[in-house]
C-alpha cells in the first residue's frame, strides 16, 4: 500500500486537528465509432492527491497532481491556509468518530480489458454498426466502447487505510431514424462492473438490432397527448425516478443546507405502503462501492421502509450533525474535489405482483419505458421532478397497445410516491460507464433500478 | 506555467518522430482554482487546487489516436507508445486531412481580469457574504417571513492553454473565470418557494453580482403558492434566461458541421433556406470582451472570425473545424471546440448572439398581451433534442398573466414544442433588450401555441 502517513503528520504539525488524504489513479478508455468511422480513440489517465484538513472546526481542501514531496506539502499548507481564512464566515463542523478501517478490495473481473487488442474492441462496434445498416430508415449510428479503471487509496490521521480498485466496462449505441420527415433518436447502453468477459458474453448485434428497430418504430409513432394518466413505469424509469426525484432529497448535505423537501421528516409517512427504498453499494448489477471516500463502509441503507422515511444518507460530518451514523455515502469525483454526499445504487425493493397484473385495471394509461430515456432533474427543495422517457406505449383496457414518443413525465415526488399502488417482483439494477450522477460539478458512477410499479395520475407531456 | 506545458510539448514533438507518428497535435492547460461551497448561509468548505492536463493526438497516415493525461508523473515514452498502438489498431479515417496547420490569431478580446488573478480569498468571502446578505434582505423586503441561502458556491479560475503541432507551430493564451450560483429559499404564510441565481463571467463585476443577488431574493418570494394550470395550448413568454437554456440545448448543436455530416441535424442541406423567423439574426461572435466563449483562435489554433450564421431567418453557414471543413471541401470557420484536452475537437459556437430585428416589444408589453404563461425557471430543459428540435421542460417558476395582471404562480407543468416553430412560425414578438447568459446573448421570446400539460 501507498503510505502518505508522513504527509498527515506534516499537516498535524502545522496545526490541523484532522487530516485525510485521497490518492486517486484513474484510466479511462473510450472508442467512438461514428457511422462506421472511428472518430475518437482516447486513453485518458489521471493521478493526483487531495488533502482535507480540519482546523479549529473548519474544513480546508487542496489538491495537486504534482506528486513530489514539496508539492504535496505545499498542498497541505494551502488546505490549512484556506481553513484558517474561514473563521469569519465558515460553518463550524465536527466529524463522527467511527472505528478505524483498514482494508484493500478489488472488484471482480476475469480478463483485463487493457490486455485485449484494440482491434478486437473496434470490431465489436463495427459489427453493431453493420446491423443498423440493414434498416433503411436509420440515418445515423454512433457506437461507443468505454472502460474505466479506478484505484483510490484513503488514509486519515485516525489511522484509516482503505484501498478500493474498481473496473467498469460497457458499450452504448445511439441510432437516429428518419421516417416521412420525422426524426427520432434512441440511446441505450449496457455496463457492468467486470472485465472484457462481459463484452464477450453479450450479444451486441442483437442489442444493436433492438435499438435500431425501436428507433424506426418511434419515428413512425404519434406524440403523446398531454394530460394526467395512470402509468406503469418499467425498471429503468423507476430507477431514474428514485435516484433523481427522491434520492437527492435524502442526501444529508442537501438536507442540512435547507434544500430538501424531506427536511425534518424522518419518521413521517412520505410514500405509500408499497414503497421501500434502498441505497446499497454492493447490489448485483449496480456500481461496486464497498467503502466511500472517507473510508466508511457502505452499509445497505433503507431510507424508506414501507412508506416511512427512516434516515438520510450520511458522511462523517452530517452523521455527527444529525446525531445519526455514517452510511458510507461520502464521495468525490476525483482527488481534486470536495466531499459531497452521493447515492450509490438506489432502488425500490420488489413487491408481490406480476408485471402483467399492474396493467389489468388501467382503462387509459401509459406504459413508460426507460430505454432511450435522457434522464431527469429535480428541484429537491420543492420536490418537483421531470424526466424524459424513451419510446413508450399507450395502455387501453388493461392491454399494452401502440407506441408513442416524446414522453416527458413531471410531478411532485411526495405526491407521486403516495400514488404508487402496486409493485412487481422483477427487481433489476443497472449502472453505466458512460455517465453517472452530477452534483455541484462532480460526476460519480451510480446505479439504479427497481421492479415495475404502477402510479396513479401522473402528469405526462412533451414536445414533438 | 506556460513553461511546464511548453516543455511537455517540445518533448512530445521530439519523441513522436522516433516513435513512428507522422503528425502530432498537442493541447495542454494549467488551471489554478479557488472553490467555495455554501450551506445554509455559511461557507461549508473552501478549496484551492492546481492542475496540469494535456492531450496528445497522433496519426500514422489516416489512422488516428489520442491520449489524455492529468498525471505529471506519467512517462512520456510510455504514453507515446500507447498512442502509436492505438493509431496502428485503428482503421483509416478516409476523411482525415491531417491535424490543423496555419495557426494564427484574430482580433484579441479581453479574456483576463487581473483582479481575479491576484484576488485575496478573504475578499472573495466578503463578496459572497455581501451577495447572500443582499438576497436575504431582498426576500424579506418582498414579503418573506424567513429566508436562507440554502446551497451553492463560488468559483474563480485562472488558466492558460497551449496548442501546438508537429510543424512547430504554437499558440498560448490565458483566461480567467468567475462563477457564482446559489439558491435562496423563502417562507411566508406556511408556504415555501426558492430561486437559484447563476452568473458566469470572465471578469469580476460586483455590481452584476449584487443585481442578480437582489433579483434572486425577490424571485424567491414571487412564486409562493404556485400550482399547475390546466392542460392546453398557451401563449408563452420565455424570459431571457429560459430562452438561452432552450437555445443551448435544442438549437446550438444543430449548427455543428459534425452533426450535419453525421445526419444528426435538421439543418442539413438547408443553407440559403429560411430556418427561423425573419425577425432573427444569429451571429457567432468570438470578439466580445470578457465573453465566456471569446477567443482569438480556436481549440486547434485556427483564427476566429465574427460571422452571421442565420441572417433574417435564413441559414447562411454552419460551423466548421479543420476536419469537417476538409470533408466539405471548404475552410475552417475557426469554431473548433475541445471538450477536454484528450479528445479531438468538434465545431461549436464561440459566443452565440441572437439579434432581434423586428416585432420588438418590451418584456412587460409581451407579458400583458392577453393570457400569457411567463416562464422564469424550469428543470429538465436539457433533455430537449437538437436532432429534431424537440423542446420540453417542466416549469418550476412561472406566472400566469391575464391582460397584464398576474392571476397565479405556476409550477409542475410541462411545456413542449419544437425550437424551429418557437423561433419561427409561432414567434409573436421579441424583447428589445438582449441579456448575456453564459456564452449566449438573447432577447426574451413570446411564442404562440405552446403545448402545456398540467
């Protein structure tokens, strides 16, 4: 293991009451095949050290990617200097003191993608592109391969030493169809915490064919008529909804700032009995996060238990501030950034219904699908959310019927979760090597998902 | 710090020849930042950072590869060997013309505010504290019973960029950036409402900060008791900020020659045709002092120029970098933009300036023109789709005016349509004034027949 304890001691000698160091080494490989031509093949590497100090109850951060001794000491000096300058306007903080953690963990993989010949990776993308050429209405195809190696080492003045190495790999495709002057696009991706074996074991041509087919069908479909509908949301949409519309409001730094609609509501009913929401760093299909960036173990956290808000997601600071316990949700995008509270894998626990049962008593509704969804956004202080779905379906008299496009859902999360009246058994959680969750300029990998659910009276609109 | 970049560049050029690369392009930047985070009226943390990042792009014939590095310990030989391996394994790109050559500068707008370069962190904290105080006072003055600045932050950057190629051409330039944004949350009569202010500028303008701080306080109260309106078709007035957000996501990327060539733009094949209302001219203007997109050369060293992209509604040109220009057998328009040092450029706007030409009105007159939904805040606008011009967002801060009177505050309604209709056949009027929002300079727009789901 790397040893930066000398740097911690240097910080303490300069007056810091607490020092922690984050060393981060990341490599990201990205191949972009645009209409059959490799338009980008980049390998990006990043290595640096972030320092956090507490001086007289104020946080100071500094970072550098010059790793010589003088530059590291200079970073500690800068962190101490900015912490000292906060005495007039700063927020006094205290940290939850937990047990010392020492561990080294690596995510599972069989074949290191860096040992695989580049031409093999390009070949997978080319095959996917060739499939889309069979569809005369597809006018554009962009396929990407992404692989991320991420190594983090955390050390603190308490004696913590935690090293986590993660490998995340995946492929995405964007197809654009033009039918009778109507242009529609659909994007989809599959990622896994794994090595090259994930790419080898997946039928990417079938994946490509499915996406091309739905894009063409969507371009032929009418736009949804705006209004309120009973809706069934699929696994991906449930994940998006929970992560964006609900999960951010459970992040205790947002609660502390007064920016969450859930402030002061622990113990209150905020959803229907059918809703149990979990944040878990080790769930199958999700992103692998056994420890957060403060070295705290990521415990499986039930934020909502059968409709009742049980806890927020915490760092060491907010755990102390709220008289709670750390949940392992203190995260940074990279060594340069400050600690924020972030979700890991957010999902809803499965219920008892079959998926078919959810449609049975819907007279006129919408089956809201996540494939091709562009994501969502929430105002956590008010609970207002909005999402674009992928191509979706009208539901009439309990039957899934014609395809519709341009679906955007909107509402207030607390009202929406109270209107969940059925949850299916089919739990599915996914992650992505091409994106993640953005907050305050930091993007971190996350996962989300759930079973199919039914929501009454959802606002659905959108453009054409 | 220019020396550090120049040193890496010179070693790169010298070693690349021995490694078998025909050409290389280098893009490096150093950045020194001060970041401050706010939580409930207080400064939660402050961060000082320094980083050097660079990208090396190399080719063997028409086979290209890229390496990005934010690792100053990295061995250059190893990086270049990886680059060669990538380039060798890549199939040929038949359109690749080589990396850009003929570096030069156009007019040089001001991009550095020396006050930001040497600013004292305690003075920055004073500015932030004064802004937060102004927001709170403004909210209380406008009827709030309680008010907090809940979260947000301030960022100051000073950075330099070095571009070079294997012909030995180099260009270097420095920039400063000042960003501030936070949310003001007010309570009155058992109701809550909030508003977020954002400023992005290359210079420190305390008066702009105070003006926006006061507006944020006022607007944090203005939308109390907001509720949805009935679904239907409405006349909608997008304020300057909302117009800029839709333009940035649904319109701006469509002018990129890259998107046009890859069949992802509705502007393909439409040069010389009317694509927007004749009341609108759009100019790409890289020469505005302290503009966010201002520069004298683009991200591959080609001189920038001011040009009309849409003139009285008619598409005059799309935007080119070196690669896309070669593919269309024309010249680069000096619009190469690089998302980060490790990737190749794509064409994009420097500063996008919308000039209102006719059907001009004041904001208040437009708001008073019958039954009008005025939009001052929204979420999810970025999910609009430049491939087909689809526009959609959920209104978070709206006001329903009927004959000049505010009937209700509005939230949780989805507005949807198409940007080419909104800025074309459905455009009723434009405000006379133009406001800067990041790199977009725009009037407010009054639009007919906007679909609203409530």
